[in-house]
């Protein structure tokens, strides 16, 4: 069972790293859409937080809400509270970048901020898991 959890955590981190690479490539080249970078940054944070929940052997329902994931992590890793501003900022990008509607156009500055927030969360998670 433990080995399964380790593989599951690695799978979450691997998928997060794929999103990270894609977001960085778009951001570096400014060739593409800033909204895609925002979405991918949200996904990086989400997948790293889910991997951390797996690391702590915590169950979670299917969600894309970073604040929900933070609340689950507070019980085992209260330091996650330090990233609440980043989580709140990134949280909006799951819906606002995926569907048409009355959503704003995102800028490269917002994309950069989203990517930096996701990177901080990634570093936090990797430190917690000994990576």
C-alpha cells in the first residue's frame, strides 16, 4: 500500500511538472495565450497540493478548488496557510480561463504572477516531501 501511495504521489508531481514546462515555455516565448499560462499555473498548484495530500495519506474529493485543498492540508501542514494569497489568486483561473463568458482577458503580467505563485507552492510541497 505504501508503495502505491508513493507512486500515486509521483504521478501527481509528474503531471504537475508537465503543466509547469508548458506554462514556462509559453511564458518565456510570450507566444500563445496568457490565459493558458494562468490555467496551467493553477493546475501546477492543484496537482502539487494533491500530491502533498497523498504524501500525508489524506483523502480528498474530486475538486479543483485550491482553498478546499488548503483546508484539508491545514490539519497536517499548517504552513500551507502562508500561501493563501497565491492560492486565492490562482483559484480563479480554473473556470475563468476554460469557458467563454463574462470573464476578463488576462495579461502577461497576470500570467507571470500566476506562474510565480505556482512555483512558490511547488517549492513548498517539494520541501515538505523531502525532494
